[in-house]
């Protein structure tokens, strides 16, 4: 069942922004699409170790409904679906850059473990 659209009321801009990036995987989806432009579902899933198909699909639907992600369906057999950032999604990703810098500094300062980033095969097909 789909959640009701997120329309506030909001206390401040941070509240409104966090409403659309809440969830463990949304920020990582933004980062992945920013880094690679266009991704198929399976490419996103491989790039985000630990995300379930159900959770990734749910987050992508919410991000599409929030205008952050563009879902393009090609009339092919088998079906081909690609995801990319909208202008709004790219702007949000830019706004999150200082948060990423803060997180990298925290990892360095506290000696925290960093998960390896999987490399996509040269001819990855989704």
C-alpha cells in the first residue's frame, strides 16, 4: 500500500528535506545515480550491498513520486527500465554534499570502518 504524499506541515526546511530522503538507502541511490548517470534496477541493487529488492523498489517508487528520480521504461522484451536523477534530485544531491563531507571527516576522526564499494562489470546488463 502506498503512503500518502508527503505535504507537511513542516517545521523548517530541514524537516521538509529529510522527509524525502528518509530511509537508509535513498541518499545512497542519489549518490549512485549522480556518480553514474543512468542505472538499471539490477545495477543499483549490486551497487548497494545489503538492500533488498523490495526495499529498493519501494524507495525508487517514493523517490519517483517525490520528483527526485526519473523512471524510463523501454518497450522491449525483456522489459528494460532505467533510473536517472531529475533536476530536483540532482539539486538535492548537491545539497547533501556538505553532509557527506561531514560524514567522511567523522569516519576519519573516529577511525570507523568503511564498506568497500563494489565495482560494476564493464558490460553490466540489468
